[in-house]
C-alpha cells in the first residue's frame, strides 16, 4: 500500500506498485476538497511500500458470482448466488436452491425472514421448527400487479414495517399480504429509505422521492438536484450519499447538499462505482467494478484501497454489507470478509520480494524484519531493504540503539540503515543470548558458539568444545550453561568464571530422546523446560518430569510474568502466567495458517500489542480488541437423527429411539462469530470428547441411557450450549418386553423342569429298553448258539444216519452179490431166492427213507415243497436224488442208498439236469442251495 501525503493532514493509501521515476507524477496531483484522492491508476511494478491492511478472509461456495450479501441478527451470512441462496453460520456453508433453480439477484434479512429476489420470482425463506430454511414464494401476492415480463429483482430494503423490492423497471411494496407496484416506467438503479421517504435513484429521471404526497423530485432543505442520472444511494442516520455517473457524488443532510471533490468523482468514475455503504458517520466504503474496495475515513482524513493484490478474492465488487466491525463484499468471484476495525492488521507481500519473516524488532516506531531474503526496514508505510543484508536472516536482537543480526553470512551490527560485519565473525548466526551478570553475549552459530565482547567495541571470539550447529543457549540461576543443537542434541557445561567461556560441554539429558531429536530450551520462572516436538519436560530434583498441561503447546513468546502459547492441534492461542494458568484465549485460523513452521514467534511490543512473524509478512495484534461478546454460548442450529431433522423445541425433553441413535448429527455455531473452533463433551452411558470439525458433530451407535452434551468454544469453554437427551433401549429391552422376558423366563424354568423330568423318564425308559434289547440280544445269541449246536447235531445225526444207511446198503448189496453168485450151486435155491428178495426189500426200505427225510427236513424246511412247486414233474426218485446231492453225497455214496450202481446214479443225475433245465456251468449243489 502506497500512502501519498497530498495535502496537510490528508493522505491516500493505494495498494499500487511504484518506481522512483513515478515521483514526478505525484507532484502534479492536486486535491481541492476534504477527500484527497489519486486521479490516475498506475500499472504493475515492484513492491515499494504498503500500509498495514485489515484482516481479510475469502470464501468460495456455490456458484462463482455473488450478487448480494446480508447478515441476520446472529451475523449469519446470506449471499445471493448464481446457484441459489448460500448461507454461512461461521462454521459451514449450505446452499439452498430455488424451486426453478434460478439465479438469486438480491437478499435481505428482515427479522426471521430472509427475502430474496430472482428472475420473475420474489419470496422469502424462513426456518421451520427443525431449523431448516423453507422457501415461500410471494408471486401469488402480486394480485392485479404481476411482475413485468422477464423482470429480475435486484434490491430489497425495509420501509417502515413494509418491504420494498425493485427491478430495473419498477418498484414494488409488500405490506405482508399483498404486493403493489408503486413505481414503473423509470430506469430504476437504487432505492433507499431516508427520513420517512423512499428515495429512488433513476438513470433517466434523476433522484425521486415517494411519500404519502406521491412521486416527485427529491429535495432537502429546499434544495433539489437537477441531474438526470443517479446510480448509487447509501444512508447513515441523517446522512444520504447519492452518486451520479455524470455529476459525481453528493453528501446530503436535512439542510445541505454538498458535492464531493472532482478528484474523488474522477476516481470513482474510472473504477466504475458499483456499490456504496456507510460504515459509520465518519467512514464510507465504495465498491468498484475494476479495482476492488475504497475505504474513506473522514476522521483520520485518509483513504485506503483493498483490491485483489491486497487480498480480496476479486476486483469486481457487486455488493457491500457492513455488519459491526466486519465488511462483507459480494464479488464476481467469491465473497470476502474484511475486519475493518478488527484486532489484527497485516503487512502482506504478494510479490514475494520480502519472503518469509523469521523475526521482528521495533526501534523508535521503525519496524525491522528478518526474512529469508534479507533485512528490511519498514517505516511510514515504506518497505526498504537494508543494503548488504541480502540472504537468510534468522534473528534480530535489540542492543543499545541498534540491532545485532543473526545472518547466514555472519554476525552483523545494524544501526539506522548502516549494516556492518562484526569483527571475528566466523560462521552464520542463529541467535544472540545475554550472559547473566555480564554485558557480553553468546552467539549460537552454524558451527558452534561464539563470545561477543561489547565492553571494548564489538569483537567475537570462538568458543571451542562444541563444534556443531547450535540454535539456542540458556543459563540457569546456578550459572550452568545449556545449548541445544539446530538439528538434534542437548548439551550442558558447568559454571565458568566471569569473563570466561566454558569448554567442557557434555551431552545432557536422562533420555536418548534429548540427544536424538531437536529440543527447545526454555527458562520459565528460573526453571528449565525442554520442549521436544509436542511434549514438555521440567527439570526437578527427581530429574525430568513431563508437563502434561503443555502437551502440544508451542511457546511463542514470554515476559517475566506472562507466556504466550499456541496449541499445535488447533488455532488456539493462550496467554498464561508462569504457573501455566490460562489468562486469555483466542482463535484465528487465518492467522495460524500463516505461521512460519518451526519458527513461530510473538514479539510483545507492549501490554496491548503483539507482533507475529508470518510466511508472507507480519501481523500486528491489538489483544484489547478481542471479540466483545466472549460469553456468547454456541447455538444448536439443527439435530438430525438418521439424516432426518427433528423439531428443535424437543431439545428440552429429547428422547431418541434405539434405531435413531445409530447416527445423531448436531449442527452448532457461535452467533456473531466466524471461524470459531468448537469442542464437545458427552457424558452418560458412553463418554467421549473432542473437536467438532466445521460445526457438525456426529455421534454413532449410542447405547441406551441418559446423556448430557456440552458444546463450547475452544477459546471460551465456560459458556457451553447444553443438550440433555435420553436414548431409549431397543424394543426388545422395553419395560413391556422385560416383563414378557420375565414371564418367558419363569415359563422356561417350568418348561425346563418338565423337560428335565420327561428327559429323565425317557432316559429311564431308554435304559430299560436298552437292557431289554441287550437281554433279547443275549437270549437271541444263546438261542442262535443253541440252534447252531442243534443244527450241528442234526447235521451230525443226518450224516450218521446217511452213513449208516450207506454202510447197511453196501453190506446188503455185497451179500446179495455173493448170494447171486452162489444161487445156482446153493443146495436150497428157493431159500436163497427168498433171502435175495428180502434183502432187496431192505435196499428200498421206506423206513430208512422216512428216517432220512425226517432228519433232512429238520435242516432244510420246506425243501421238497419249494422244489415240487418249482418243478412239479419231478418224481419221488428225482427228489431223493436232489436231497442226497444237497447234503453233498457223491454218486458213489448215493448208489447204495438207491440200490443202483454208480453209473445208474450218474445217468439219473444227467436226466435230472435235463428236467431242471440246468446249465452245465451251474453245479447241482449251487442250484439246490436256492431251495
């Protein structure tokens, strides 16, 4: 930002590049009224100077273009966007589309309603009992005055208890029930209420006023403006600002009409003024089409310009809205929030010339910046590189009336704008540390330690014994020296006599963690504290003890009685006393995002002002300008149970079913705040706590029970929002089901008893049956054995009977053969024939066969019946032959039984095979075993 002092007491701040040869141009700029303004727009050149800028936060959501912006009583943001109505509650954005998905051109918050205008559409949004915005179209309220064809509504304002909205061709008035067209036939550019009148700016009929007396030319204090075209209006209390593209701007009060300077008019015309708003009675803000925003301050008699180079999203401003100390700019690309009276002011370098700032110092209101590109002097809004300081500078140490500089090229002394290398400098320097009780200092350098003697001029002596990169040196109250390595390691040396430097450095620390990692040394209240990554240790009589309260804390800066910490897990910055009690807290994500990783610092300029080094400049923080309403509690905007919003009036007695408790989402925000960090603490059947990202807390699968949910700002935990609710058990654990379970349990006990009794009875019966079966098996086995024994005996009897019959018949046959041989020589032939006859009868004895048949049938029951049934043509001799064959007798053994020869038996066997139609491949025994 280049500040140009053009008239005594007045100046113009422009974020414009410049070069020395432009100074001649500046000499010719003249201002004739209260508002001095630059009349020409310069091209882009190297950064020469810049003022401190207010904090700017940019947003992009929905469509690219934002045509209008407004806030409600809780400072929730509503933007008229290409995609619809975008809403930001300080935590998250949400898009609400119109039923026809048309572009929203205007928005205005009036009470609980958010009015919006679109293409042939006008209506309002209002929250239902679940906190959801619902659109209500007012097209039906037009009645006899429907919108003009292809009409778009570009502005909405309150007018008493009514609402005025305008298009480019007409003005309408909504009284809560009907809409009436109160002006048409004019090219309307703006409307504004002023002292009970509706002021209308037109492009073809000048400035008009509508009142009970009708429509006529605007006048005040008996004066009128005979100008054809007006494009902008703004009002604050009894002041009205009107702008004509042809005639310029005018300040109007009840008595006077005062034109602004021609130079300001020329600037506004060149940059195409598109929006104007009063901030207060002394400040006015202009939004332009070409070059961003101009802030005009009558009290300080200056003007400041904020454009894309200064940090806003886009140079085309479509609408402006002032809410407290925040200015919202609706842009052609995105949305910007400018904290015009905020606690933070920034020096930014978008060109990259300055680079990253590692340290700061202030001497006689002159800022000195140590950056990776050199040392810079910043004074009277001018940034100047100190000649010869190019390169990395790590630290600045105020000493006497100058600065000791820790530079990549060595140790330097800076006084005014003169930079000189200190004699004896042997390496790049990280930092300077004063020696207690001594005027001299120690240097932490790239290659060890150095001793800076300041009593006899400036002279550096190298200290031996620790030849490695050292970042810090500290001393305790007993005179011990401590050094921490730039990359790793921690070292200690015993007390050295005054004026002497120790050389007996030893690794220090009880844990390898201090030797293998980078450790920060801090002396707090005469006690040594070590910080490694996100953990802290304190030296005590018992050794090193971890300090849990400082976990994740980064020490930014300290005084003798105050410490400034940054919580590295969030954007929380805390001021504490030396006992680490929290005194104040702040959160600011846009600030923390610009911290220099690993080199975050706070320079405490005075009781109210801090300076912070940033990756692209530095920030000045007035901590007394913290948010005024620190005790505002977070608000719960909506509750979703399984993605279904519930009425918010139920929050006082909220009951959640088991199915709904699968996913519970609570949306929270902080009224009148943007970007606050929120945390929660859930107590009850299931306890948990943590951060709430983007204002949306999700709880899943909560077990049945009573719960208490606290939602609070990280920076202000003592003003939480409370939500008490009960999660019901599942239906199968309801009281009725528990009674049923008790009944079922008792019934089951009875059933189990009966079942047990029946099982015992069955077991007894089964046992008896098993014993019975076993006994039956045993009896059957005995019977089987007896049967087998009986069969064996009967087989033996049959065999013996058969053998006896065979032997008897063989004997008879032998006797008969002998008798036949002696028959002719026998003295008694008759007697011999009689013996032969009776012996022949013995061979065919029925008694023998009956005995055999009896024995055979005992072993082969129904054999003859089956055989006769199968082969009814078999003779008795055939059956006898089959019986003899079945018991295994040979033809030789069968012959005596039949009283025939062996050959006759074989012949009968042959004939029998024929009768049985028996194949020769099948034996008789195999065949007869079937019967």
